[in-house]
C-alpha cells in the first residue's frame, strides 16, 4: 500500500514539473522536463503497482495533480488517498 510519505514525494515531483512547464524558456528546460517525466513515470509505475485498483490509481494521481495545481487542499488529497486505499 502507498504511504502518505510516498504520496508527498510524488506530489513534489508533480509540482516541480508544473513549475518547470510554466517557467520561461531557458537553456536545458527540455532536458529538465525529460528528466522529470522519467521520474514521474517511475513514481506512477510504483503507485500503479501498489494501488488497490486502476480506478484507485487514477483517483490518487488526479488528486495529486489537483493538489499540486492548488485546486484542492492537502486535507482533500489525504481524504481521497484514505478513501481509495481502504
């Protein structure tokens, strides 16, 4: 099962990726985005393997992106996490 700490690390990578995408162009931005994408894919493979169901995985990823985008609060993210990992 996915721990809250693992969820926090995934959210940190999502946040970093969103910030990089929104940043003005700079030398090495494409490389940074590629590295972040690889890191995201590694986390997502792990999350998928540890999720109870594909729907649970999708819900956790959606909530993590929502939190990273400041659309939902961390308590809402935890609520989704707790509901989907029961």
